[in-house]
């Protein structure tokens, strides 16, 4: 049950904002293509999102899932301690925020400990700190969130491509965050924006 809660929280946290951030088609057909390749046993799948301007290599262990919006792409990592962590690439059209700073403020910078973020009424920001690991890609933050009586650690990477703003979101339990962060580093080593 706990595994399903984490995956649902991460995948659906943006549902109220889909209309705010999305004006294109309502189906992510690219995810279905990648899922099909994974089911056939392919590894190191090159995923290119030309709509939002990024590419990433998908290892076999990153289990891609269908998402509620075409501007979300991602899936889950292998189970650790009965918990399945999720990594999502959330893409937003630039005209909705005008500047990278506005976008970054909306995602994480504009909040203090105890604040409820504008993107979810069900979460509280407990802690945030800058991370240096992804400096060549964008600004990164370690964030601790609370939803009801559950605590999560997340890594948010904020990226500007030529076409969009990206919120790359790894969410894990406090106990599994460090192990999953190492997996995120491997994936981000092959990330490109254009």
C-alpha cells in the first residue's frame, strides 16, 4: 500500500495544474512507445522530447509509466525497503511563467518552511537546500515535504530549454532517498537540453 501511495502522490500532484501548464494534445504517446520498448527488454533507450527540448537515456531499471498529461514523462525506480521512488520530467510552456526565476519561485524558491506550495494543497514544504551536483544542467534543490502524516525527500532540478521550463522531480522516502539520488545522478549524466 505504501508503495502505491508514493507513486500516486508524485504522479498526481500536478493534476490540478495541468490546465495551467498545458495547451497541447492531451496524451503522451511517447511514453507508450518507450513502455513498449522496455517490455520487449530494450535497455538504454534514447528518449527525445522535441516539443519541450530535452533528451535522456532510459536504463531498463527506470520503469516508465503512463502519466496524466503529455507534459509529464517518467516512472519508478526499483523497490528499496518496500518503497518505489518516482522520477518525473515535468515540462511547462515558457509563456505561462515568462521568466526562469518566476518558474523557479513557483516550484520551490518562493516558499519557506511550513508553506503550502501553489502547485499542491496537500503538501507542506519542511526544508530546502541548494545542491551543487547538477550545476551544469540547472539549479537543484533537496526538498523535504510532508503530505498528511508521510514525509518525503525530493530532488528538484530546474532547467530552461530553448522551448520550455523543466521541473525534474525525484521523490523518495527519507530512508531511500540517498540510494535513489545515486540513480538520478546516473540518469542526469546522459541528460541533454536543446
